[in-house]
C-alpha cells in the first residue's frame, strides 16, 4: 500500500442486500462519481447466502454449518450444500449474459464448493472414530463455509465491473488453501501492498482468514472488522458503509416513511447505544479502530446516492440540545431478584447474576438495583431466562425471582440536556395511556430508556417520535451537511 495514496482513499463496505442488486452497486456506488478509483470496496455475500451457509440470522434455522454441526446425517448437510451450489449458479446466470463468462464464474465457485464438500466429508469420517472430536474443528468449518459467500460475490463484482471498463483487482483474503495463518494486519498488507489505488478498484472479500479467528470473537460481524482494519491500515480519508436504508430518527415502518428523518450527523457514542439495541450502524469493535484513528464513518443509502447520508465522527455534538433518534427492542425479559439479605452485598449478587447470564448467553441490555432488588433486562428466549432463574435460585436460596415480558424504547441524542425533557416524555406517554414499567436516565444525558408493556411498543415509538422529533420539522435530515 503505497504512501503516495494516504489520506486520499475511501474504504467502502457494501452489504448483502445491496450486493444482490448489481445495477444499484454499478450505477449508485461505483459509477455514480466521475472517478471509480481511489477507493476500496469490501463486499458481503449476496443477501441470504450466509444464512444458507451457516444458519438463519433471525430464526436460527440451520444452514449447511448447522446441519453439519448437529452431525445427525451426512445426507442432510450434503443435500443442503448441493442446493446452495445450484442457488449460487442461478445467481451467476442472472448476472452473466455471456456464456463464456458464465462458465468461468460457475467454475470459480463450483471448485470451492466441491473441495469444501470433500474436506467436510473427510472430517466427518475422521471424527466418527473415538480419537477425534468434531467439536474441536467446528470453528474452522464455520469460517471455511462463511468465506464461500464473500469469495463468490467479490469475484463476480470484479468481473462484472471489468465489463463496464473499470480496471478492478479481486483481493481474496479468505486464505483459500493457505498453509499458514497470519495476523489480520499481515493478511491485509500482504494482499494489498502492490495496488495502485489511483488506477485500480480493489474488490475485497469481507471475510479474512487470520490468526485472530474473527468469527470466534465477532461471529457475523467479521466483515465490518475487515473493513475497519483496511481503513486504518490505509489511513483512509473516510470509511463508508452502503446499506439499503438511511440511519433515521426512527424505523420508517413504525412512524411512516415521510415522518422518519435521516440523521445527517452523529457520533460513535450514539452508534454504540444503537448497537446495544441490536441496530448496529457498525460493530462496536470495528468502530473502535475507526474512532481511534480519527476516521469518519459515513452511512449511505445505496438506493439514494444523491443523499449525503449520516456522518459519524468522534467529536460531533449537536449545536443545540435535541432528541435525534427514537429506537428500541420490542421483546425483552425483565428478571427481578428480590432478597432481604441483599443489603450491603449488591456487588456479590450482581456478579453472580452477570456471570451466569454470560455463561448461558443471555444478553444483558441494561440493569438497575436498589437496597434489596436487582433487575436485569435480557435479550434472550423465555426458555433461557427460566434456566437462568433456576440456576440463580440454587446460588441464592433466600431470593425471590420474577420474570416478565417488556419492551424498551430509547430516546437518544448527542446532547439531550434539555430542561424538562424527561417530564415532557413522561407526560407524552401518560397522554397516550401508556404505563411506564421502569425508566433510566444517566448523568451524561445521551439516552433515556422507557420500559413499557409489549403491546404498547409501537404506540410508544410513535408517540415519542411525534412529540420529541416531528414537532421540530427538521426537513431533509437532522443536521444536514
């Protein structure tokens, strides 16, 4: 990576939904500006492909990896892999009209599928003997399968753009048939060291095979880590994530397309709050690298290239205090521990609760406590919550536990030091006949959290958005730039 290109380079990540619409990627991202160069595109697999390879992100329905890991029947994962190969070839058929190019595209991905099948077959046979454990190899299998999706989309995009007259470079970070593992930084540097960004458009796989084992730590957030490290190592002027929607003041499906307002500027602090609610603008660890390197992150809607998008920086604070975002989580479980013996020992109780929640993979969104009560708000299944409650009672025999379903609605802004804002919010909910089960506001005043009954979730979002954001008539965006 030549020093002559420092501070003139845009590193851009394209999500799976956008990747599935090649004309949008071509016209709204690559060719939209006069010069397609001085940028790197880090691409995700086509929409739904990683779900087919691993498991469905929302429902948990097993893909090839899930079926292989369960080890019930060789035919199950093998058939799923066969169907996936056919699906990838069908995608190729929609993209390549030239028969020779189509054969080349199918040959590229089919080779990986065939060799991966052979490896999995061999591994399954090997682990059928008592001396070998399949469990020890599952992370490697998961990474191997995930890499297929990104290799497929990146190779295709590189070839398709060459047809448009763009000089591209396919950068394969998946370590396909690599003998050794290197650090992520070494993998990126080695594969990109001789690229002249002023004359070539680098198309990079969103998955990287490295010694850090990205999936072990970040699971499906691995592509954002790759994107972030490339931006830092290239000393990029800006990092851009192209999504299929704007980062907006609220979910347009809840408050309406015309009422939801794009956010023009925000900071990494608010990005973290959103990530805590499962609405990642970027994975927090990926954001950390950009933030420390003072690289601004822009979130763009791939379907509206003329809009400037959302600029996320380390130091942004709104010129005057205001509410910028209403977001939330509709299904949480409140687990309340009451114990008269807790007084003076809250720390011990809290440690037991947090450690056990982590062990059972029950995500703690937030918590509160007083002299003899601790309540944690969990993003987990009722089954896991009940298992947690049972194990807690074994550790805390004098305690009484209660669980209930709640929704969380969060009011956010880079500066919400507005006198009477809390009172206005509470009054808004009272006016709309919404009961507040619990609420939080910390001293930093960048977020207020309201816990309400599940049935009141959408009603709460709409009411707070109407009274705290819409009344200000922000126009095209909150803080245009």
